[in-house]
């Protein structure tokens, strides 16, 4: 029953994006939509692929981790306006992909790529903090929660912050421990998808002029 509920919430962001397509054509939200499709596709097709091609669970889920990281990082790279902060994402990506390639080259008996998933979580948390800090500092943004990107990035931040330690130890779990603890991932995955739905349903993000800044500019004849 809970697995079915998780599947429904995996499907909802896809439905919301398509339903409000005109509102979501900009701001890089296509990348988030592709990520939602990849997540849904992995849940649906992974067991069949593993059985049909007799490949390890490790490679299927590690491949999704790479796809997810690449899409989220590209979205955040486009969303962060400070060029100096963008270098953090470039350096972080080098740090991420080097061990990922090493993991792929060496066969693993684990069904979960704990190292790559944990590293992805840490890096996305850092990137999200950089984005949110930039939004708070931007005087032209009056209410950060009025933008689609705020809800999307908040979804990343909440999900990866809550599952980081789960990912760190997941490779050492027994099957029983995995069943017991993986509910944490499912619960926060549902929360993440709800926040995606909120972002997709919102009207197009428009930077609202801060009235204090606008008054200052009008008084001193400063053009925006």
C-alpha cells in the first residue's frame, strides 16, 4: 500500500508539469521534469531491466544517481546568478564524477551506490544553500517564496538533508534493515514531490520590486 502511495506521488509532478505546461516552459524547469520522468522510469523499469539483462542493481541505481545529479546541478548552475559561485558547482562536479567513474570500472556486489549517492546529497545541499543565499541577498526579490525556483530548490534541500545519513550507511544494511529504514527515503521523497507540484502549479515567477529599493531609486533618480 505504501509503495503504491509512493508511486502516485512520483507520478503527480509529471501530471502537474504537463497540466500547467505554459507556466513551466522557462526557468529551466524542463530539467526538473526530465528528472521526475527519470525517477518514475527507474521505479517502473529497474526491476524488469535487472531481470531481463541480468545486470547488477548497483549499475542501474548508480546510473540514475548520475542522471539525477547532472540534471539538478545543471538546473542550479543556471539558477545561480553569481558567476563566482558557479565555479563551486564546476569543482564539485569534478569531485563527484571522478569517484563515480571509478565505481563503475570496479564491479560491486552492493545493490546501492552509497558513496555516489552520499556525495550527490552533500553537493546538492551546498549548491542549494548557495542559491538560497543569493536569493536572500538580492534586493530585487521581495518574497523568495513567490518564485518557482525557491520551491524546487527547497525540495532538493529538504530531501537530501533528510536522507544523507541514510545514504551513507545504506550499503551496509541487511535486507531487513533496508525495509525498515527505507521508509525514511520514501517519506521525504513524497515531500519533495509535493513541493515540485507546488512549483509547477504556480504562475510564472516574476521578480517583485522591493518597495524600499524602488523608493530609493525614484528619490535619487537611479535607473534599475
